[in-house]
C-alpha cells in the first residue's frame, strides 16, 4: 500500500522499528534531508495527521551525517498509536510553517491486504 503512494511533493517512507516507536527520535534519510531540508531556518516541523498537528524539533547534524526529528516525536508516536512494523510516509508540504503530512499504514492492515 505504501509503495503505491504518489505525490507531487517530496516524501520519504519509514518502516517503524522499536527505536522509533519506543524512543524519542526518528532518523530522517540523509539524502532527503540534504536535498530538501538544508535551507530550513526554523528548527520546528509540524507533523500533520488526521487533522491534528504536532510540533517536533528538526535536529540536523550534517557534520555527523544524521538528522533527527525529536522533542515531540514520541508524543506523535503515542497519540497515533504507532507500532513496530507500521509504515509512515512523510510528505513535505508548503505553507506558512514547515510541515510534513504523515500518512500511516498500520502493519495489521498491510498484512491483511497481503493475505487478501
């Protein structure tokens, strides 16, 4: 299902691991961050899902070759009942503030579709 995702906006896909679900940060793919996020002046990204918004801190450490979404990521994960194996599509959107629309594909729904 997530593989069929299409958008005119830049996006990346993450299959959630235990560190994403139980930890306080999510790694952003470096190639995506370098291409689309290096010019950001704000350190806050709003994650949008089901009509709600969660502010998270964007923490670029290009000199160490990693970028995280943190300080708010755990609240997003809990509020959206994210589980290991769920797939999230993070779509960069425009607007007044930098935001990412997050489309969540639940692991159980993916397994059910694969069986059907």
